C-alpha cells in the first residue's frame, strides 16, 4: 500500500515553491512529513491507513452520485480499485489494468476516438451558429452601415472558412493528443 505515496515532494521543492507562500516552509513541511520512512512505524502505518481510507471514500463518491458512468475506462478501473480493491477481478498490479494507462492504449481506444469526434462536432456546431448569426445580421436592410463598419461580410467569409476547416478530416486528425470533449449521452 505504501506505493500509493507515489512521487514525493523534496525539501528543495518545498523551499522553492512553498517558500512563496510560507515564511518558513521547512517548519510546515518537516523531514518526517517529506520522508515517511523516517517516521515511527506505527505513525507511518496509521498515515497509510488514512490515505487508503480517503482514497476509498473519494472513489465511492463517484459510484454514489453516478459519475462513474461517464468516467473514461482507465479512470473507471482506478476508481473501482480504490473503492473495492479490484476491477473485473484484477488489481492495480495486473498488466492489463496498467496497460489502460499507456499512451498507446489511450490513442487506440474507441472512447478516445469518441471524445475527439465530440470535440469536432461541438466546434462545427459553434461555427455553424456563428455563420447563421452573421448571415441573419447581413440580411437586415437597416444595418448596412454596421455591416460595412465592422467588415461583417469579411467576417462571414472567415467564419465559413473556419467551419469548413473544423468539419474536415484534417481537423479531426489534428485533435489527436488533446483531451477532446466528453461525449453527451
């Protein structure tokens, strides 16, 4: 369970970054806090129990409020493990669970492709609204002065060009390595 400690912050990190917030960061973050192995074994075990209990409580909240249903598969697996100790009978040490967190797995997954497609659809919808708004505004006969003053015909051409760009396969391909957008159900 001690592997949950993950990467540690160092005294150098505390001095440089927390020194901006605290006058004496070394007094706030003692060596025992930064290096748990220096603690008494009983205190260390109690601290690990607190960390594990907090992980479990936070993960269970995702199940209680239904957010687990929209979690991406790697996060869903991790939350299952944090809350219940396993995911589909596998622990965090299982190679198939660990593989969920690799870049290659993510990029090849259907859920990631869906996120990218949702982002493209959202952007296309936004630019479609922009185009329609500008076209509607340009059709108003009493606004010719405003149309020329703000170069709205030029802006309409730009909006149409942007709409065409975001609807293209090249735009979708360019979204690779981004977060995309959570698809709506």
